[in-house]
C-alpha cells in the first residue's frame, strides 16, 4: 500500500477530484495548506503593493493499493497541470499496515 | 333641538379656548424642549455606538487574528474608564466656566461629580436654539461620548504592540491632560481659541487632529512591530472592517448632526453634508484604487468613507452641499497618498493609519472649514471663499496650536508611562499574540 500526498492549486481541486472519481479512486482526505516557495503572490493593502511569500494550496492524501499507484499519479498529474510555476508536488511513501476500525480487518482489503 | 345646538357650540368653544390662548403666547425664555432633547438622547447613543462596536470592529478587523481581542478590549475599557473620569471631574474641567486668569485655559471643579447640576437644569450650551434647549445632564452625556472616542482613535497607531497596563494609564492621562484642555480651549465659552473665533462644529480639531497627532507620536516612539516590513499587514477579518465602517458612518450622524444640540434645520444640514462627504470620499477612493491597482478594494472604500467623515466633522455646521463634495474628494485623494506612500517613505509604523486618516482628515477638514464656511448656512460665519481671510488664519492658528500641544504633551505622557508602568509589549507577547498573552483568550477556536 502506498500513501500519495499531493499539493495542488485550490482552483484545480474540482478537476482533480473528478479525475480520481473517473478511475474509481473515491475516498481521500484533503485540507487547506499554506506554504512558502519560489512563487510570490502580489498583494495590496490600502494602496500599498507588495509581494507575499505565503502561498495558499490544497493538500490531498490518498492511500491506495500498490496496483493502483501509477494510474492515480497519472490522473493527478494530468488534471492538476497548468504549466505555470507553482503547480505543486506529489509525494509517495509506503504504508506498513492498514486497519478498518469497524471490524478490525487489516491489509489491502481494509482499504476501500 | 336648537337649545341643544347652542349648548354644544358653547361647550366646544370652552374646550378650544385654552388651546387658542396657548398658541398666542410663545415661550421666550430658555426651557427644555422635548423634541430637541429626544434627538440628542439618540445622538448620544449613536456616538457611543461609534466607539463600541463601530471603531472596535473597524480596527479589530484590520489587525491580525491573534490580536483582535486586544483591540476590542482597549475600546471597551476606554468606554468604561473615560466615562467615569468624565463625570467625576472631566466635564467640570472642560466645560466649567470659572473666573480668574486660568479660565481661558482650563475649567474648574464646580461641577465635579456633576454637583450643582439638577436633573431639570437646562444646558448652558446651545447652537441655534437659544430658548429650546436640552437638559444640562444630557449635554454632559453627549460630550462624554466625544471624550471617550478621542483616546480610542489613538489605538490604531500602537495596535499589536502595546501592553495593557501602559495603554490604560497612557489613555487616562492623555484624556485628562490633552483632550480636556483642548476641548476647553475650542468648545468652552471661556476657552481662548473659542473666543478667537475658531470653528470646529463637531470635533475636527478637538477629536481628530488631537488624536491623530498623538497617534503619530506614539507610533514613532513605540517603534515598529517586529514583523513590519514597510507595508501594511493584511487584515484578518475584512467583514469586521466593513461592519465597523458602516457603524461609524451610522453613528457619525449623531456625532455631527447631534452637535447642533437641537433637531432643527442646522442639525439636518449637518446630517446632509456628513452623509454626502462620506459618500464622495468613498467613491473617490474607489476611483483612485482602480486607477492605481486596477481593482477596487473593500478596505479602500471603508477607509475612504471614514476619511470623508473625519474631514467633514469640523465643517458640518458651516458648509453646504458643494462644500461637502469638495471636502470629500480632496480628503480622499490626500489620505490615499498618505497611507499608500508617505507612511512607507518615512518608515513609521502607524498600524491602522490613525494619523494618516483621522489626523490628516481632521487637518484638511479644519483648514477647509476656514475656506468653505458659507453665510448661507449660519449667517455669522464665512470663510476665505467669501472674502473672510481672518477666519482662515484663525483656523490655521488653532490647527497649528493643537498639533503642537498634542504632540508635545503626548511625548511627555508617553515617556512618563514608559519609565513607570512600561508601555511596549515584550517580544514574546508580540509574537504569540496579545490576545493569548495579555488576556488569556483566543478569539476564534478551531475546535469546539
């Protein structure tokens, strides 16, 4: 089992969600995240223009069976892409074990 | 049948007679007028509303999330403490008429604890209604709200880095030694600037310039916030700013129209010019915003409206519609450049632009009062535009004097508080946030 953590643009979230649904990846967690990176955002407060280093993104976290890893990554890469600086990153890590709380089931079948 | 008719006509005449007698004898002695009193009671409540929640939310929304409660607390406690100071001796010190060589500079203690003021006594002050007056105690209450909001305006300058004890002591001393004397000079009938002919209808000088200069001084003396990088820090809650600005606009009707101390034509004129100056200033700021940064901002339109309100305050009883539009447009342009450029250029951290908006707004409005005052509103007063150079000069003298007095006194009071109670929050307090460190409270919980 692998965990995929993807930092994507907020505006791309709906597209990514639909792309994942289309390949039958229906369940994941997501939250808003603020980051510091190469990109700078233009801000203005009371007429003063300045560049801000605080970039708003969204993080998606999915745990998938090994055989679904490649298609999931492909789906995210294609739907979250714009070509501009700041499209985001995908991190993959290995998950040692999974349990379903309701009936104590473990292993890849405890995933959805 | 005929008898009944005659009797009924006679009875009718007897019923009507007293009324007829009353209308033919008008009251020509000063008395309490219920209509004026009703309006000024409401106006007093409106001005109270300007401090909390108006100013509280306006400033509160502009600071960072970790400091919002601190701002709200500062406004709330000022309402409480200065109100008490006012009735205990502040009113007497400001509006008490004494004799002797000190009379032009300060009042006395004749009315301390509101002694010697009966509940049915009439107010010694009036504007255009010499005979139809409000109760004296109502005048005390109305002025109380002005005495409260003035130190509250300064909060914008030292927001996010002042400690609580220092703030309370500073504000109290400032109210006693700066606000009270200045209000005496300009509004008391024995005040020297009043006698010179200074025009300040509702407090452009007494409130806005006074607080604005103190704001500049404290901002410079306290030093910048730790994270200040030369530009404004984004507000944490712009809906609060909007609510605050709207409440301020709403309450300002009491501030300006109430300063007529009556519900008459002059009061309504003040209402009109207040509203139009705010509207003009708001629109002007939006236009500049769009020319400058391509997008109209909400913080911008709110700031513009408040600047317009501050500027029209001294002029409300002396100008008409055209004056209101002129003042609104000019103050918006000047204040925009104050907050967008001048502040950055000079490098002082006036966190919420208390000087840039209120101070400058008050200065522009008070000087323009000396230009635009028209005898069409009150026949006794005219400005430069009508050939009255003297009035213009008097305005300049008054503005200059208060800038000097407020500046110097604020420096002294600041130094005193700094050396005794301490005034700046520690680095730790500033980083974590004043809400948690000074008040042990968190404004918005994310869990439960």
